[in-house]
């Protein structure tokens, strides 16, 4: 008997959950239907101004709670065994699980100030019998949630299930051409702060240094950038800047034609790492937050120590609302630049090393820690327990 699970996104359905609908765990069927608010947000997300307005609202209201609160009387499809809520609690008196993805705990509400104000409400919702399980994509995320809520009694309810992306049916081509680096701020978010927060300023400076040693080196950046960064990019040879969001087929071509994925991030862009690994690219990133859980140093990529992370990471939480974070991401730390130059140079000078790391990463996505098979096995166990409680 197939059990039906109602997949309820927060504002819009992300690609990883579209894949979950297409490839669910054995014995389960995931279904969703777009609400009016999801449709409106999907259209607004195409405009850069929308993100500025949204972040301004985060500071004065619990934006992430608005939609689930308004939908507390919504009727879910008949015959549904469970609601699978992505990054938001459910106010309805029904069995549900919460998928926190790999996000910081305060994003259940919005800003950190709003999270502190509504922490008691969130704790009550998660401790309640209606909430069957809480899923996190990384171990440090589980620790951050328990510490932020000051709720050790939730420990047995929170499960870690590593994310997955689909296998890619292609044969990696190794060309006798200059090495090409790839940076993706976001596949579908058109906001220039993605470039800054994911270490684009660091990479840009590192690339200038790298070209002094490797004049033919190429860099492709897919990200919206600020006007000063745009002018800076225009003056750097062998750099191709793609500011508009791309259809997946075009972005896929950039992944397939690159040699190294470089993202010296100040936070964790988890799914982007897995996308890069699925296209057989070694990853160069920082050792911030959960990055070491996703990129295995010296095996699937190279980690650069982030010398300023201690300023905004406390009690397992990366505090992106702190002024210290904003200072760190807005400045170019020479130590971080030097680390990126060193690690990328190692891969440029050792083609067999970067190819081996690329193959190891692809194997992790296809058969290992981040495979669909592993994800579905672990998720089935969680759903079995949740639906058994529900019945």
C-alpha cells in the first residue's frame, strides 16, 4: 500500500523537492498543489527589488510564520497520511514532519530578533505530538537547532538525512585547454548579495593573483553583482560574468565545461556543492559551518580555513544577522585569498588530482553519502516511524 504525503513548501517549490516528488522512497507518494501565495512569490522572485523588500520585512515581522499561520485552516488532500513541511511549522492539528533543509534555525521565523521573540512558540510546536519528526541535512544543523531552542528533549525527534541530487548521464570530457573555474552564486536567485556572501569578492581577488602564475586561466561567474563589482569584472581578462539567471540546460553546460568549482563561501550553499560534484568537479571552499560535512577535504575537494568565522559562528549557529558577519563578507581578507590561491594552484598544477577528486565527488552523489538511494533509505525509515505514530 502506497502512503500519500503532502509536500508543503514555504514560498515556492525548490528543485530538490521536485526531484523528491519524481523519486520518492519506496511505499510513498509525494504530492503538492500550488497555493495563491506560492504563485505570487514565484512571480515576484523574478524581480531583484522583491528580495530587498522581503529582507526589510524580515526585520519587523515574523515573515516565515505568516503563510503557515494563514493556512492553519487549509484542507489537505483526502487520504494524506502526513504533511511534509519545508522550512516552516504547521499550525493545523494533524501529523506533520518538518524539513529544515540545511538552513539556520532562525529561518523558521525570519530574522534572529524575530526568532528570539517567537522561540517559545516554535519550541511548543516542535515538541507537540503533531510534529512527528524534524529532519536536518547536516549534523551541525541539528546541534544548532537544539541549542537555539534550548530544547534537549527534542534530540530524539531530530533526524539527520543528507541531501541528494540526481545522477547525471554524461561522460566528463577532459580537454587540453586552459583550466576553467566556475562560481555559481545561485542558480535561480537574482540578488547581488549572493555573490558577496558566497565569497565572490574573495574569489575575484584570488583570480587576479592566480592569473599572474597561470595567464591562460579562465573564470566563469554566474551571479548578479553590484555595480562596483561589475566594473571590476570588466577589467579582468579571461573572466566571463553571467548576471541573468539561466535555464537549467544552459547552466548545466557551464558545469559540464568547467574543471574546478570554487566557492570560498562565508556560509554553506549545500545543494550547489552537490550539483558541482554530480558534474565531476572538485570543490574548493571554506571550512565554515557544515562545509566539511559536504566536501571531504583532500578527497572530494579542498577546504580553506576561514580565519574570521569565529566572529559570527557561536554555539553551532552561523549568525548572519550579526554586524560581525556583515563586516566579514564585505571585506577581502588577504589570508582567505591566499588560501584560495594555494588550493586552486594545487589543482591547476595537478590535473590527475583534480580528476580523481572529481570522480570521487561524483561517486558520492551517485552511490554514496549523497545518493538518491541513500537519501530514500534514510527518509523511508523516518517516514515509517512518523506514519506509524500517526496511525
